[in-house]
C-alpha cells in the first residue's frame, strides 16, 4: 500500500508498505479521504520542534476493509469516519473500533473526521465524569444552589413579613 511520510519539513514522500493487519478491537478502513489538520501545519513547516520522519493524517473517511477480532459493530464495506493517531495519508489505516464511526450515506470524498476529531479531542481534554444517575445531577445542582444562596444572603436581604416591599404588603 502507499503511505505518505513527512521525512523533513516541507518534504513529503510516498513509500510502499505492507497493508497492516487489524489487531484485536481494531478496524481497517480503506481510506477514501484524509483531511489536513491545523495541528499538522507546524509539523509541515518545521516549527513543531519534533523529530522526523512523521506520519501525518488523523482525520480519515473510508470504507471498512477488514475487522480485527472482537469487533462486531461494523461489517466489510461499511462507510466510516475515523480518528486515528497518524498514518491517515495511506491506502489503509488500522484504528481502534471506538474511534471509528458509522458514516451512513454521507459521501466519503470529503474528509468527514475533522469535526469528529475536534470533538473527541475536546472531550478527552475535558476528562468529564459521569453522574451516578442521569437524574441525580439536576437535583444535586439545585441543592448546591440553595445552600450557596442561603450562605451568601445577608440577614437584611432574607425575606420576612416585615421586609416585604410596599407593593406586596398592599396586595
């Protein structure tokens, strides 16, 4: 298969390499398109402070070529968008199944994974945690808001029958 290698700043070469075998939990898409990410521009210019060679390309769209052991949610020929850690500018790229998303009938000519890659990166950087139950978070937020507002109120701002506004007393 063909694989793009950034051998030095501003020097991209295409080399022949064996088609990778998908490992356990991996999908091997045949790449239809791979986007250029803004994070790869410094690498291209030589301004990233990295060693070469590099294997750019992490925003991939294509169709499933092969499945590794343990992958059941895709079939050969399924259209997918994938976020890979590199080697996306190739005929095939192995990717963890959880980073591979069904693309349905969306055309694969445009690189589909740029928005996906940005979203995955943002979620991973945020490192969110799950609430115990989906309904527990609003109740917890309401309790926290009540306890915070009770602690921050001054006695003068606490509503009492004597502190009601004139409009409320008249009514």
